[in-house]
C-alpha cells in the first residue's frame, strides 16, 4: 500500500516500458493457450497471483501478461473462476496480524509489536471497507482475530 500521509512526495518511480497490448512479444516460444494453461495450473496449486506473475517472468519468459492477453492476470483468474474469496493483499495482512498476535501472547511487554499490530489492523479495516464497497467481500464480513486465526490455519 502507499504511504497514507504524503502530499507531493514520492514522484520518482520506476515505470514499465511502453508495449503494444494484445500483440505477442518477440522471442516468446509459448502460445496464448499454453500460457493460459500455465496460469491455471499455478492457480490450482493455490499460488497467489503475485507469485504466478513472478514465475511467468522467471521460468517462462513472459514479461507482461497484459501484453499477451490484453487484460491483467487478476481478470484472467476471475474469468476462469480461480480467484480466492479473500483477495491476496488482504490475506497477506491477515497472516501478518495472526503471527503478531501469537507473538504478543508470548511476549506481553513488546510495545513495538503492539503499535505495529495496530497499524496492520488499521490497514485491514481500511481494505475491508474498500472491498465491501467494490463487492469483493460480502457486506457482513468482519475482521475478528480469533476467526481469522482459524481461517489462516486452514490456508
């Protein structure tokens, strides 16, 4: 996530090169169907979308999925109905909160971890509001640390 309290700072960033969307890149030996099959195989192994993209870049020499298909990786997973019920970024924050709570149960005087946990939980609440407004999460979904710990254990 971006930093919350910034005005004009942080304009310097890396930018992706301009590519033609929908045009197969030069030097790519895989067809669209083969790439799509690789994506579905990774998704069926419960690989998060970020790691799928990374594997495509490193192992299969597919730099940008959007260049090949004309749409993003998340849209492809949604089309194939392989996306998870909880988005990947939210799931990562939930895992982090569970680990922090477990640490705080053993080390009650760890003040720095307490403040860090409040920051992580505030990000979770903010993302919850965002995903509820977009219809990704159901309206009755609520962050409850005990239930989330059981959910994370199953994942």
